[in-house]
C-alpha cells in the first residue's frame, strides 16, 4: 500500500486525511508535534497510523498543513529526505514566502505550491470534516517548476478531492487573497472585538445576533495560532487592503455626518453589485 | 373575519403577512405605494386583498413595515384614523425617533413599538418567507404607555409568530442595536466596496469567496433604501460604534506593522470569546 503522510492534523490537514483515506488506496500516516492531536486523529479515524520525519523517505505523497510561518522550514526538511518519486505539497494561505524558500532546493521539482480554498472557523482534528474540498477552488503556483510526473500525481490527488484547479503566480495569489480572504478575517475579528468591548451584557449580544451579526462575526472564531502567522507573512498586501478598508469606512462615516442620504444610497447600491458577482454562492 | 392590515410589503412586512395569514383567523390586507409590490403580494398569496388608508378605521391590527424615515409620519397618520380597539405596531430597526414622534398622540395607547430581530439580505415581497420569526427575539419599547388590552392583543400576535419577547427603553435599544446589528452592516458594505474597488477580475472574487468572504460580505447585499434611513436615524450611536471599530482596526494595523505576533494572538484569542457568547447560533 502506498504511503501518504499528512504533517499537521488540524482542520485542513485532518480533512484532507479523512477524504484521501476514504477516496484513495493510500495508507494515511499523520505527523503532529501535538500528541493530543495524534491521539484524536487515531480515535476519530482520520489517520491509519502515526509517523515521524525519519519515516517519510519512502512516502508517495507528503502534505504539509502546518501554520504558515513554519511551512518553509518543514517543507525544506521534507524535501531533504524524500525519494525522487515523492510528491510534496503544502496548503498554506500565503504562497510567495514558501515559493521563494524552496526556489533553489535540489528537490524543488518534487514540490507543488497549493492553496485549497476551503475551511471553516473551527480548528484542530475535531474540526476535520468529510467532503470539505468538493467543488472548491485549489490555487496552484509556479507549476512550471514541478516535474511533470509529480504534477500529474498532484492533479490526480486533487481530482480525488473533487477540486477545481486555478493557476496563479505566488505574488498574484497573495495580493488577491489579501483582499478576498485575509481582509474578511481582520474585519470580522475587529467587529467581534468592538462589540465585546462595548456590550457588557452578553445576553444582549446573543439575543441580537440574528440581525446579521452572527454571520459577519463568524470568522472571529478562527484560530489565532493559524491566523497571526498568515497576517504577518502577507503583511504588505493586507496592510494595503486595510488602508483601503479604513479609508472607505471614514468616507462612509463622513457621509453619515453630512446626512448625505444620496451618497449613502449610491455607495450601497454600487456595492450591491456583489450580489451579481457572488451569484450562486450561499 | 377580523381585519389585519400590513403597510409596506417588503421582506419584513411580507413575511409577517404570510405567517399571520396562515397562523391566525385574520383576513390580511396590504398597503404599498409601489403597485408592483401589491400585484406580487397578491400573486404570491402574501395578502388576501389590497387596501388603502381610507379603509383602516375598522382594522383590528395595523402593522407598519415601511422604511424607518417614514415610520413616524405613517404611524401618526394611522393613529389619527383608527378605532379605540385597533392595535398598531411598527417593526422599525430604530426605536427612539418613532417613540418620541407618537409620545403625545391622543391614541398613543393603541401603539406598540416593536423590533422583531429577523431578516435576510434580500428585499421586496419576493423575499418574504414563511417562519422567518420563529424563535427570534422581538424587542418591545415603552410598553407601559400602551393600553393593557392592546398590549395583550400584540402579545397574542407575537405568540402566533412564535417570538421571544424582550423589553428595553428605546434609547437602550438603539444603542445596543447600533453595535450588534447596524455596525455589522456598515462593516460588510465597506468590505464589499473595498474588494469590488480593487479586484477588477470578478472571477477571482467568485473563485475565492469560499474563504470566508461570502459570509462576511453577505449583508452588503442588503437594500440601500432600507438601510440609508436606518443609518441616518441611528446616526449618533452608529458613529460612536464606527469610531470604536476604526480605532480597533488601526490598532490591529499597528500590531501588524510592528510584527507583534504576541499582541495579534492575544487580541484574536480574546475575541474568540465570541464563540462562547454565540454558542448554539449557526
């Protein structure tokens, strides 16, 4: 039985392990420095067996699903020890730093930079769910630097996950994802912070959450250990998006201060265009 | 058959009409200055018949579900013409201005200030749905100014809607709702504006929306004609919440600029408390 190793058994790593264990012929191994995660992953049937770095040389596939700030170090360590047929891919939410980190590695051709755009606000192996990646987009960067046989193996794994593939440069990926994903997380965290800071009566928050607050603040439940490294690694792009966001908030505030009903309505009407852009997405 | 009149057949008025037509013995009439809304409400079975202001004197219940800036004018007009047994309530998202507007009306005792906390991002009679109010909170203000028989009738209507009742002063309502509901709408609209402003490639927005953007930006699909008047009528409270929100965003930005991983993690960990506050809400 061919060996597939998942390093990092959180929401994404755990969900990948679950689906690939069910949908492919691989025997699925897990590595996680948190021994509680290993225990849970075994109990929940997410992995077949525990593994460690000394046992990955004969793996067919190694998936790196650790927080982004340690992805470069872990990926290089994995590339150092694998066989010439091993596919290695990471699933980090920032792509430029890892692509630069492995650019001159002798085994660069065994690596695929991937970002499966899927997830929930929960974390850890308990958060792993089946079918998380179905019909979702998987962004691949710099595939021209990957050996074609390795890339072929990666595409077949992604096909098993039922994902749609998009190609982008790492710079382009990081710029777009800052606006469409990372900024949403910052705005949601700060919304949660603002409401928690002012509302001393938690029952009021609970009672009023059905007004739209619950869905807007959902991402503020996300894991700090996952997201702080993402924010710092994609700092330049996120800071630019935050400047733009704060500028828009200040302009909106000014329209309110001026009682400018017309400008408020025009701004909101224009923004309603998001309905058309996201048509079909619930 | 007793007469129930709904003025304003949008999302909220339409959904109230639908449920009350199904769940009570009232004959349900609709008034809307938009004749297309009347036509649709009749076709969709939301109301039994069209009505107008000259025919509400013998109504048992009149519900006012128009945009908040015209609620005071419409409510006073209704109170001018009703019988002594008519219950009149509005469902506006801001309560202080309407409560002040009717305070000295001779028929003040026939009026109940209500805010059912329910809705979706859609609008118009097409958006009306059954069971929208089940298990949701309905905030009532200044019920001591309502005749007890009228209040009793109101409570029986809200019981039919299967709502949980909370009492608050109008000032308290407007302050809390600014933070928990109105601020969510502003933050979502501005998120949508920021992303639409920068992302020229709409396919990228669509492809990346599963990263959390779709739910965080959901409220930016809301109706400008509903929300501009709400923002202006609750201006003082919303501006305060916006100041707080922008201050928090700037502080977060500073932490990122300083590469202050520890402060970022602490802020996010503290905000994760929202998980506990909203436990059980999807």
